[in-house]
């Protein structure tokens, strides 16, 4: 198995085309985070805590609701992404782009296990699902 890849990524053939180990690991972490964040917490009884609450139940202007979602993301990452030790999860609300597309943006930063390197990931919960990526949540590296 190539270093940095999850078993699921190896079986699905994802990220293996990347030549650098660091790129493969980042790709695999993004894949896992998208799966984690596109799963509603209550749907997998055999994996308690896997997933996050539904963003559709949040009142987007409620500071308390956004903070609850931030905490849920941090807890889920700590429990289900073993390659990343989250140091901070920051919340930033992205303004409406003029369409009916409503978004909440979270920036997750965490240190890679066995490394001094900190990685940053921007996670966007959107009211418009991106079917090509498996749902309404996109995770992208943030430089």
C-alpha cells in the first residue's frame, strides 16, 4: 500500500497517480474529510460520531449554531482522521454570491502525524450539491 493512502483510497484507486507522498496523503485526507462531512451523524449507528449534523438545520446567522457545527467538525476529525491532529478549526462565513447558493465555510488546520508540517483545508458546506464530488460539501487544500 502506498504511504499516506487509506485502505479505501487504495481499493478505489484514488490518489495513487500522484508521485509525491505528501500529495498522495493530502489527496487521501481530502477524500476522507469529504466523506466524513457529507455523512449525517445520525445515519451510521455502527460508527458513533461519524459525520456531522445536517447543515440544513442550521440557522446560518446564528453564532451558536455555527459554533456547534465547528465543534462537531473538530470532534469528527479527531475521531475519524488519524493522519491529522487538528490544532484549530476556524469558522468564516462566506458572503452570498448573489445567487441562492448559501454557504458556510470552515477552515481546518492540523498537524500531520509524524511531521512538524501544518496543513490547511477549506471546507465549504453549500446549498447546491456538487454531484461529481459526492455531495454538498467540498474540501480543498488552502495554501
